[in-house]
C-alpha cells in the first residue's frame, strides 16, 4: 500500500478461486485482481491473473497459459478521447498505453529518511514501465481556435479518406463526395469560425 503512488489513492483488491485439491497450500491457485483508482472515475487500472481466469473459464492448466498477468487501462469520456487521439496520431499502442500508466501510477521502494515522493522507483516496476517513458496527460485546458490546427488535423486524419473517395467517384462515376458535402450540417460554432476567418480584421474590431 505505501509503495503505491498514484493520481488516485483509491484501490481495491479481490481474491477468488477454488481449492483444487482441498488443501490449505492450494492458495497459490486463487485468482487475484487489483484495481488502482476509483471504479467510478474516468480513468482506472485493472491488474489480474489472466492464467487463473482462463483456468476457471476454459479449464486451461495454469502452466499452459499464454498470458499470466493482464494489465488493463480503463478510460471514459474525455480521458478516452485524448487516449484515442494520441493513438491515431502516432499509431503506437505501446507508447500510448505506457505513457498513460506512467502519468497515473508508479511503485516505489520505501526510504524512511526521505519524503514519499522522493522514494526510488521500484526495480521491477522500472523494468515493466521501461526506460525513459514519457507521460501522457488525458486532460487539457481549452485552447483558442486556430485554422492551422484544423488544417493539420484534416491533413493527418481526414485527407487520405477524402482522396480515396474522390478516386472511387472518378473510377465508378459515383458522387459520394458531393453527397457528403450536401448532407453536412454546419453548427453555430462553424458559422462563427467562417465569419472570423473571412472577415477583415478591421471590420471585426469595428463590429
């Protein structure tokens, strides 16, 4: 407990299973699950013994399991959005996953003569998290709108699909692009941005 440092102090530990040989030393066959963070929050982690889960569900012998332990990142709402955005930007699931873990969780070794935040990172946790991992914040302060940011997003995320549809229209004589444009509806925010981007600065000041 003391060696865990996280954004949330909440955690839960569960142990369940069956006594295979009906002996006290069968405790090693009990499946364990650890939740880090509140289950009601937008970000928390679930660490559990996957090999035992497969034993219970499928009868797979523990020694034959392909995966022993499983570490899940569970996200909702804004946290999920920024995780997906990072994943779509870099297409590197390992980087995204470990950056999130590194931002929210770490395990340390107790050093009585130091503050907890200064305790050394646990060696096994350091091996798991990897060297020089960056952290990924899943929240952000609202930024002023810029057309340049929208253009970069379109170029990175939308342009390849639009180019594909144009080529399909040209090759098949279809009008997917025209239909999409006609059916698109602009919100009040879109209309405001159009006005801001097409009105001379002096006119905006005067109005």
